[in-house]
């Protein structure tokens, strides 16, 4: 058996140890549960877990089965995704103690292919901006980001090798970087949304948190019932995409991105400078308006009949687009469709776009989760994104970048992110 505790292994390492017989599924699950019990009171990543349920599920898997691509891999689920065995409260007191009748599709598929459900992890209220109680494992005085706060924290703290999150604006890309892990927002619809509490159906995307890029690819393919092929070893053509949003990035973030770009160029990557067209700059504001308008519809019951139990922040957001007309909303949808066609043209000349993932290091305090600005446009455009930490900032916390790829070209953007990984100046470390 490995000298490293099984909960600290990556997914490919876990699968290799299970196949060789060095580990059993119960060993891996027990190590994750031990970590949860040791650290969750401080980090508050998990909102519900059950030792007996998880260990029973691991024991029932039996001997390693190569035909089950996620065999014995424990995982956690963001609490806006339905689970029948664990309460699903959507981060709101309205649904405290609510048990859905069935698991979400992604949960069912993960279990069908051998994954072991550990429990539910915290979300901001209805995956918006009112924070959960989760703390950043790298510095518990700081925010883990949101809205997938528990997902990022659980993976960062070695409580789970992967976790499901979601992104409607920046709910995966930012918390992954804040907690020093990999955030993968697939192409829209690549992970089925059935069983996800909707917020903005035009954009809601189920995502993955892992501790390395290859593990994200392993889970993505595993959900589709197949073993992940080796990521292609590519030297990507990278377009550094400049936009007005770069003005909000802190100097240390810009410096880290420029330093990373230089290192990747030295390693042979083709680097070009691109500028965001005005038509797509305009979509940054429209993305927020579509989100707010659709949230008013998705949360109509809560808005009308449980209004006083919503946070004041969410009440304000739901009031934000009350004067938007149906014709305006329909026009926004048409502009989004046109924007997707325009964005596709970038990828005739580059494999991926390089873009900030956060303004800078995670903020001190737990009342805010950081700006989601660097994810919204890509979520609206339905493009795959991979974020990861690339350097350490002045406070010793991660700074991040993301690669964005063409729609449906998820394997290429993951391969490019693996190339990026070899050139980052960040090592994920937590106390034993």
C-alpha cells in the first residue's frame, strides 16, 4: 500500500492502486471520511455526510472492475444537485431537510460507473452570491469563492478526489483557483443537467473540481462510461485575449499571466495577442441580464411565496430585471446565439484562449466570494474552460488563469491545460 494516505492520491493513482490490489475501495473511502471528520468542523465544506452509507457503498462494489471507469473513486456533490440519500437544501433555509425523490443524472452516472458518494458540499444560496459558511482550506480567514464553495474546499482539503460543482457565471473557475485546485467547466450540456436546481437554464453547467487536469478528463469520460484516453501531448496555439475585464485584474495577476505566457512560449507554444470585439464586450453585460431575468423565472415560487426567507442580496437580484420585457429577453437570446457564432471564429487560428480566472488572491473575510466577472461570458457562449493556479501572490495565496476552448473541443482544452500545468509556479500543499 502507498505510504501516502489514499485520500491524497489523484484519481488515476487511486484507480491504479485498486487495479493492482494495493488498495480496496473501502480503504480510499475510509481515508476520505477520516479527513472529513478531522477537518470539516474547521473548513465547513460538507453540509451532510454519512459514514455508514459511504462505507456500505464502497464495500458493495466488490473486487476491482476495469469496465467501471470510476470504480472506487469517492466524490462529493454540490448542494444544488439532487441526491435522494442526502438532503438537498440548495443553500437555503426554505429547503432544510428536503429529500428529493431521485438522484440527479450526474450522481446516478457516477455511481453506475463505480463512484462512491461521500455526501453533499456547501453552495451559496441557490448558487448565487450569498455565501455559505465554507472557509478556504489554504487560509481559513479567507473566502473559498463561490458559489461552488464546498466543492472547491473539499477537493483542496483532500476530503474528496473530485466534486461536482456548477457554473452560471463564475462559480467554478474562481473558487477552484482560490482553493488551489483545477476547475473544469465543460461545454454546455456535456454533463447532463437533469436533477440540477435551475437558475439560468440558458447557461447552467455542471462542472468538475479535481486536483489535476488529467483527473478532470478521467471523470468526464467516466461519466460517459468509458476510460479516458491519454490526453494528447500538444504544444498549443494560444491566443491571449485582451478585454476591458483585464483592467480589473490586480497587477500581480497580470504579471503572473505574462510570466506564464513567456514560459509557455519558450517551451514552443505559439502565442498571439487578440482583442475582444465590441459585439462580445457588449455580451458581458447581457450575460448578467439574462442570468437575472431567468433567475426570476426559475425561482418564481421562492420569490412569490417564500420571499422573506430569501437573503436580502438575492431579493435584490431577483428584483433587478423586473422591468425587462419579454421582447428584450428574446432579443438577448438572439444576440447570444449570434455571439456564439462570432466566438467560434477565434478557434480557426488558435487552440485555446488565455484569460484571467480571478482578479487576484482570495479576499480576507467570509461575507463576499469575489467577483465572478471572468467566467460569465464563457458560460453564456457555452465554451469549455479549465482554470488552475499558476503562481503565488503577495499573501502566499494562489493566482490563477484559465484556458477557453471551442465548443465540444473539451479534450483539446484539457490537453492545453495540462501543457500549462507544466509551466506554472504553484504547488498545492496543505498540512497533513
